[in-house]
């Protein structure tokens, strides 16, 4: 069960983009997301678009996947060129899943090679892959680095065995320090992904997980609150009463604890769920999502955005492969985001970042709400009042969320968007 | 001869040309679901007015709501021929509403008849409302014909209930007819019995016309259709008629009888029942109980018994979508054309916006109006908890009338007068204790108790009407496993120790939740509402105290804790569309919330808090329960 795709307009068979995508294109970075829809085990909480070998059956096998995805990369190159977009070397690549590391390193290298051959890679390109701590070795990590990968994000989730068991995660948490060291030895930047608020997880369990992550000396941490999504096995367990539901107050307490521990270790938040030691340690690919840059999502169920047009591919790997085999765009639907929707997107994405959102960009109605948000302790007062430069009278104020504001970010967005 | 008269015999019972001694005017008194409509259908069939093919189940109940609920709201009158021996008779069957809210309309229907069929379900026995209507019929000197229906049911106990009926109206249990409206068994005998026992109408054909209006219905195409029973004189086509209460005169555009569709006639004579159409558009111009006379030759004295309908129960009706306010106003204006008892005034609520304070005859009336507004006019409504009318004496010796609890005067006040009712409860005797306990808790005063049969009892109470409109009926039903039936009629007022309880959200009074309750019950009401609201109002960014207060004195308090987390942690692989759509939905939801002070309250919270199991009492329970039975 993967998340339902949004409702949208029909996407054309050739994937052609409208001329509207050209406006301001030279100011937008261009990235590529590569989806690997395979896992060895399906975790009970996961509603990502991924499949185990037994779920898939024939016709869309892991072994042929790289070739299929390369066909979409080829299509993407032609569509972007046909749209008249300027040639932009790729600034970030992110391979996610699923579990990308279930594919042989050679396949991952071929995919990255396809991206390089099609658009070229920027000199400072960031190339990340997600990885399961179980499925890497010093050799495989060195091979990834040799293929051009610069960064690895490990799905650590927790350091506590009973929490991992609830999440159906099979890796041994004791491997975490090792895999981080191997990756660093290979010259890769490292991030650890954590999940908080799992049913049965105590505050001390969570503290242990964050401290274990920090003890590796890692420079980047993502921490996501567990969401029990409809259609997952965990949702069934909760409905039956086999697991307690997640508690937003508990998750808030854990977020605050993590933020304290991470800050004390020298990692600052740069996005609601992401912390980095220095700005250079931030995940630039994720920032591109929040900033409204362009990216092409390759793979079944992948989402793309180019100049205000968002689209999403068909979910099923076999349907995806069939379409590409017929030379048809795998897009299932698309939408052109403009006007009020575009403003809402800028708002909801912009407030998530520590760099914030320029108040001057907000409509007058929203600007009037800022004082109230500062008074309620949701928006940082000093950031809101800042001048563009010392002694300048030009307002340079930005919406930057306080920690309380980060936990209530959606409420802030609704207030500003009302 | 066949019971359906021959053409020759029929010529003697032509409308406007029937001798009074060949007329029989009767009604059927029955409880909801005791089979009145089915029996009426069978009579229409047996007398040949409707053939089996054209038979629509429950022919006489025209409105959808009536059909669905199996109850009759508006009465109608059907003329049927019936032969006994060689003689043809014209039978007018006048359908009566079966519910306590419409007592006045019932009394006018009864006044149009000389006889009444007392129809009782042979498996259930008589119910309180039927008993009340029976009393009305006896007061009107109607000939009562006791009939047990549904004798085809396996659970029928005709002997037992025949005893009960004989005990109530006198006579021999053996005289009680046993019929099945469903199979038709015994219905011919009943028609014969009606001819035999119901007295023929008596009137003076030479006097100026006097006809009593017993119903008045608005029809989209014809305007108001007025149902009358002629007492003296006669009414003729194309003459001018006058309404004696208002002196208004109207041209008679059409006069006729219903059989069972309207058939124009050459007029209506003494004792006859039929309809008039004058082209007026509002039932208020043709009031039930009024006397119609000839404009050129008016009668000197009106028939007795006329009175204006008086609303007993009030409720605020508000559109959920504020922009529907004009539509609600138009809808009420339209309903008013067909409902002389409906009255309303614009009202503004801080919590609910623009709406109307609407007066009703009772809870069923409220529920029917509300349902018609929602169904026929496609409106989504919130209705505030129903309340009665209070008279409050002020220190300056003036009195204010309070129809909306939020207008209850603050500060020092003198006596508060509340309406009281005489309630009659019929139930199996095993529930006497439970009923007494309930009535005592509702400030009831036992007036008397009688056994109708060995195991059925009639209990009479004086109760504050406010307690009845609260949740009395629901509780009575649940404590007696559905066996008790209730009837009540207003009998005046009493002074009582009443207070207004306000509900405050973050210090702001929510007017829609204010209630006037007895001092001893104020605390319970306050706690119930505070608890209910705590669960219904979503957590806000700040702590929200919910208080119940009498004046400035806080009697109960709950707190909604501040929300700590309201953020979606992750956008799935760049699925920004999904998150934006979620926010757009939330934004729309926020727009539909009412803001009290700084607290956003969803409409659903108002609806749930005002619904029957909270603020007590929607009339809906009453009606629904009746339907379920």
C-alpha cells in the first residue's frame, strides 16, 4: 500500500511542458530524485511506494529496474530541452525509496551515469542515497563514493530494540557507529534518520536514540514524528487496539528534547525536521523542495516540479515500466500551481526553513497577522523586525518560527493564509 | 343490494342535494401506527372511491414526511357512498392529526363530526394521546364506535383490550368491533355500524350560512384550500363569502367535495363537508376554527370554539452557512403559507450569527418544520435547545416575556412564571415506580392514578412544560422500555425558582448555550455542558477555560489544554501537492468555524452540543421514537 496520488489534470503522453515553466528558470536550481521502489521487508508503518520481491511478481523486476529508470531519464532530457529550458547542470541528486541499497552498486552507478550524461553534474554536486544500515559494507560504501556519490542517509530510526521491533526494522542498532565510520572513511557525508513517537517508545528510549546518533559525531540528523497512515499494517494494529495511537503531546515533548540535545551537540535546525552542524552540512536537495526549485522525479510514484507544474508518476512499477516501454510518459497526473495555490505553497514551504520567509513577500492581510504570531510566541520577534542592512530603513523582516512555532507550523500557515 | 349504491340510489346523495339524514360525518381517533391510514385506505376501496389499481398505500397522507413517518399532520375529508339496505348514504371521513401538538386542530376536526371511530391496536391497547383525543371527542358529544384493529396479528389480544375500551367508554366489550385494515376483515361491518350509530347532522337550511373551517392547506397551484363543515344554510359557487373573525370577504372561485380527488359541486348544504377555494395565498386568511358565512346575508353569530394558535415552544434556527440566511427567511415565509401556527422573528446570536427565533405548538411541530426546511428547501440548520416562554417580574413591577434564554434579565428579579402542563401517562403497571421517580426528578406533582385494566395504569401529573421539552419523553421511553405513552396539555403557569446558566468560553458567553433551568439543576446542566464542550472543541494554540456561570458566579469549569503539535513532519518524496491540499482543506474548515473571542469552534461542535443527548430534547426523538414503534 502506497500513499494515494493526488487528484490532478491529465498529463500528456509525451510529457510536454507548457511555456509557463520558462519564467525565472535561470534562477532555479535543477535536481533529480531517483526512486527505488524495492525493499526486502515491508515495515508496518511505511506507506511509501515500495514493494518486496514477492509483492511485485514478474514483469517489473529489480534487475531490469535501472534500465527502465534510465529510459525515463532519457525522456526527461528530451522534454526539458523541448520546453526550451536553459541547460542547467544538476546541482543535487537524491536516491530514495524503498531501500536504494537493495540494488547493486553498479545499478546505482548506472543511474547516476545516466543523469550525468543527460544534463551534466555541477562541480559541487550533492549526490545522496538513502541506505539501510543492514545493507552496506565498507566495500559497498567505497564503491558508491567511487561512482560519484557524496552523501549517505542511513535509516537508523531508533537505537532501542523494542522500538525497532515495533517499526518492523530488522537492523542491529549496534551497527550504527560502524556504518557511520565506514561511510566517513569512504569520504561520504553522513546523515542519520530518526523516528520519534513510535507506540511504546518512552522519553528515555528517545533520548537514548538521539544520544546514540550524536555519539557517532554525525553532522546531519533528520527526525520525523511517526505518522500512522491509513492503509498501513500499523493503522490496523492501532484500530484493533494492539498498539496505542500516537500522542501529539508526547511527540511534541520528544521534538523539544531532540532539539535540545542536538543544539547542545552543535547541530542547529535548518528545517522543521532537519538539523545540521554547519550550513554546508545541510541537505541541499531537501532545501530545493522547500525553496521551490525544479526537480525531476524518476521512478514509479515519483513527484516532479518544474516552474510551477507539478506531476506524479503512476505508482505500480509494472505500469511504469509498460508506459516507458511504449515510449509514453509515466506521469499519472499533473497540476499547474499558480495564484492563491502558489502563494500557499511558498508560505507552507518557506516557514519550515530557518532562513524563513521575507515578510515583504506576504500579502497585506497576512502581514497584519505577524504581530499576533510574535505575541503568541510562534514567530521570532527579532527576525520579524530586522532591517535589510544596518542603518537601512528598508524592512528586511522574515517569518522565522520559534521552537513552539515549528511545532505549530501548520497553524501558523493557516493564520497567514486566511 | 350491494354496499356500493346503484346509480339511482346515488342520485339521492349528490353533493349540495343530500338530505342531512343521509349524511354521516365521522373521524378516526387512533394512535400513531395503530393503523388509521390503512383502515382509511380500505374504506376508500370498499366504497369504490378508489379502485385497487389506483390505490396508493396511505392515500390520504399526502406529504412525504407524513408518508415516511407514518403519521398524519394535515387532516383531509373524503366523501364516500355506502349503501345499507336500499338506502344510499354519504359518509364523510375526516382525518385527524394524531399528535398532542395539534390538539386545537384535532378539536376542530372533531367538532366537524357527529361520530368517532376509536381505533386501537389489538396488540398494544390504547395510548395516552388516543385517550386525550377520546376525551375531546366525548366533550364534543361524539358517538364513539370502539374498534380493535390488527386482529390478524399473532400478538393481538382483542378480548383484553375490548375490556379496556369498555371500561373507558362504558358499554359491553362484545360491542367492540374487531377489524383488520390490512386484510379488510370487519371493515364492511364497521361502515354499516357507522351508518347505524353515527347521528345525522342537524342544521337549519333556511338560516344564513355558517360553516366551520376545520383545516386550511396551501396548494402551490390553487392557493389556500379551505376545508369546511356546513352547519346552517348553504354555500354556493361564485358567491362572496365572509370570514367572521376578520370580516374579510372573498370571491368563492370553487366549491366541492373530495372523493378522494377534489370534485367541484353545485355547493354544500347543511351537514355537508367539502372544500372552498378563494384564491387567497396565506392560510392566515382562512383560519382553522373560523366561521364562513355568506357575505350578502351574513350570520349574526359565529360558531363557538375559535381560538388563535399559541406557540408553546421556541427554538433558534440558524443556517450553518451564514449566506443561507435569506434562503431560510424565504423558506419560512413559504412554510407559513401552509402553517398558521408557525411564527418567527429575526434574531442574532453572537455564536451562530443571523437566524430566527421560531415559535412552535410543540416538539413534533418543531421537528416537522425543521425537517421540511432541510428537506424541501435544502437548508443545513442548527437549532438551539427548545425552550418555553417565561414571564419574569422585575423590581419596577413590570413583567418581561422571555422567549430566548439569553434575554433572561440579569440582576435582581422578582418571581419567574413558567408554563405548566397536565400530563397523562399510560403504561404497564410494572413501571409505576420508574415513572414516579422520573416525574419527581422533573418537578412533577402526582394528581392521580387509575388502573385501566389489571396491568395498565393511567398516571396524571402536573409538570413544568420546560421539563417536558427537555428530555422527558426520551427518558420516559427508556425507563419503560418503550411501553409508556404520554399526552400533555398546557394548563397555566406557576412561579418557580429558575436561574439562567451561561456557558463561557475563555470568559466569553456563548449565547446559544444559555439555558433557563431550575436552581437545583443548574450545577448538573453546567457540568454536563462544560464536559461536552471540552470533548467537542478542538484544542487551540492556547488553553481554553470552559465555565458555567449563574450571573457572575462560576458553578463549573473545564479546561481544554493548549495544542502542542500541529505540523506535518514530512512531505513524502516531494509530494507537496498532497500537503498543500491538506492545508487548503484545513483552511476551508477554519472558515466554517465560528470564532468566540479567540476560540475557533467548529459548527459540528455546536450541533453536537445542542443535540438531544446534550442540551436535552430535540423534538426529533419524540417523532422518531413514534416512528420506530
